[in-house]
């Protein structure tokens, strides 16, 4: 795959079109149920819980974007020089799969590319980390400047990797009447158009925080007018007259944020191609490893999805919704926690919930940045969430299937909520994975129990050959580990910078699945001939 000469080529395989750059995730128990079905052991029965699992193979309950799993780059990696001024906090860059096949991009000459990712990341990484921390705790923010050279490098990286760039323009430049000052953005748009860059656009980032950043707030109605103004600018430039526009990229849907979203949707709901928002589970400054095992925490996202959907569907029914910015922790993450194996429980469950509730795209913050929420470290060594994401994209297709579970369940006590610690999702296997024929089904399972669980495949899944991909922490650090093993073999980049082969463990047909405690796993059920999965 064409990529910058210094960037390990295997890493970009996560984003390659052949791997279905975005994958889909699973649906919980039944088609009408929004959460994974709780499956618990009866208090009076020890070691005898056998869960029966079947999947509805006739039709999918959701179909999400092929680009479901996308990536974000932190703006700190392009901090250099003087040119087009942007602010550090409200500026974001998202990368999703391009529809252009890599074999049509032979114009990318690898030898002529600078060390794009390493250069962008390492030149300023340590310096920017200190700057951003200082800004965060002092509540004062400096300008982030983007030069034409930086934009060229960034676009070349995306284009030569088979990706599509979404660029968030600076929304904090305001006129005296608090309307958006678009002069700076127009310069960037004209330059990008002169280079014929295929870019989609946004305006700002977390507008609910603008008062903190510039001392003045922007309400939803004004923000909507700003987006209409941006759409008008795009239509004036031939290259971008039909470009996609996304927004408003609000923060967590608290009361004031929802009021902002409602005002925006009234004015500009029909202007954007998808409505975007962000979600971070916990404050990275106070997180503990046990937080990532709390089912109550895992379930917080489901309620927020419903809040966003209610407002969006009130004004623009059927409008696509993106979660554009998600991570385990805020405040840049926390070393040895948000980049650990334990954080994978939140990440994999996030993918499952979003797909099952009809969110079209999720943008992971981030591929690499100054903090600890990223997928690779500063030396481009893959972290646990990278391997999870890679398996997801290789195995999971965009069609979400309903599952049916039966087994011994604990009766809820009065006044007590029973949270499910065994979460099962099902999709059609990715059609881009040529190791499996159409009609195969992929399950992915999160076991938060401290004991193993047994699952017997029933119905259409009975007596089928199964391929297991079991991810466990590698080394003595346990849940804190930054390394993982697949089916007992440690995962790491090969010496030449390519990805290792992700070999499944074939299981005998009809064998009961044994799910180890505190693990995440994928199971491809072969040759099911599922009607829902045989056709695109």
C-alpha cells in the first residue's frame, strides 16, 4: 500500500479499503432491544451455566456505513510555521476511507514523500504536550497555525493511504455581532481548491465550550446560521459545491448542550450531511483500572445516543448521526489506563452499542496524539485498541444481526438493577475478507466476569465450524498491559514494519464456546449461508 516511507506500512492496513475501512457492529439480544441481553449465573447454581445462542439470519436489523470505524488525528501534530491560523481546541482532523481504490493512486511516489507521520508527530510532540497541558489547566488557549506545507503533507498522507480527509475550520473568529468571520476559512478553501484536494468540511469543535475559549458563547441558532454561511461559501467554489458538511460536533449531551443542538437543528438541520457529537466516558485524571469493568459505565453511552436521536429525528427524521470523537477518558487520557488492555472493554462495547442503535459512523480519537487515548504510541507500536480495531475491520461487516439468547438467569431483586457482564454482538462477516464466503457470521463477545462462560451455538449456528480470535493481555501487567496476545501468541509488528498474520484457532464443529474471564473475542461461524449476509 502506498504510504509515507517512514510510516510502518502495516499500520495503515487498518485503514485500507480492502479491509472495509469501517466496520459494523453487533446487536444485543433482540431486534427491539437496545442493549446486550443480560446473562447471569443463578445464585444457587455453580459451574453449570450454559448459554444457548442463535442469530436471526433472515434479515439485518441495521445496516451501517462501510466507513463505520474511522480515525481522528490530533491537531497538535501539525503545529508549525505561520500561515492560516486556527485554534488548538476547536480544530480537529478526521480521516475516513476514500472510495478511490489504491490501484488508482499510482501517482503516489513513496520515495518522494517526507516522513509524514513521524515528522508531524515527533517534531512537536513533547513541546505540544506541555503547551496543551498548560492551556488546559490555565483555561487560556493559543493559536494553532496551519501552513500550506502542513496541509499538503496531511492531504498526501490521507490520499496515498486510500483515506478521505474531513477538515474542521476555525469557528472562533467572530465578528462584533458574534457572527462567524469566514475570511480565514475562505483563504484555506481557495488554496485547497487550487490543489484540487478532495476534502469534506466541518466548522469548529465542541461549540458548547466557546465561552471558556474566547469569553463569548455561541447559541444554537447562531451556530446554525454560521453553517449556512459555510455551505454558501462551499457552493461558490466549484471544487466544493457538492462537498459534504458535518456538524455541529457538540460535547456530551447535557442540558445546555442539548439546547444548543436543538437551536442548531431548527436552523441548519437540513444543511449538514450528518449530525455529529462527542463522548468521553470518564475523567482521565481520576480514572482507575476497575472503572473499565463497570457495566454501569458501559451503559452510559446508550442513553446519550437516544437523547441525540430524539432531537435529530424531531427536526430531520432519518438524518444520519455520527459519533465524531470518542475515547475512554477525557483530558488526553491517562498513561497505563486509557492505552491499556482494560480500556478495550469500553472501546469494543462502544462499537457494538453504536452499530446496534443505528449510529452510522464513529470517529476514534485518535490514531496518535499527545495523550494516551491513541491507537499507536509515538514509535508507532500498536496498542491494544489498535489490534481490536484491526480485527473488527477485518471480520465485521456493516449488517447488524439480532441475537437470541437463552440460559440460566438471576432474578433481579426489588430495587436493584442487574447489569449484564457478558455482551454478545453479531454481524455478517466482512465481504472484504476473502478467507470467508458470503453468508458467514461473526460474533464478538465481551466477558467482564471473573469466571469463564460457556456458550452453545444453536439453531442456524449449530454444528458449524467456528474460527476463534481470542484477545488477552500479554505479559505480567494483566489488565494494565499495553501488549496483547491472539490465541496465545503475542501480537507485534514484524521486523520489516508489516503486520503479523492474524491466525484464527479452528474449533471443532458443534463444540461449546468457552469464554475466558475478562477477555474480548471474535468468532467467525463459517458457511452459515445466512440470507441476510449473502448479498450486498
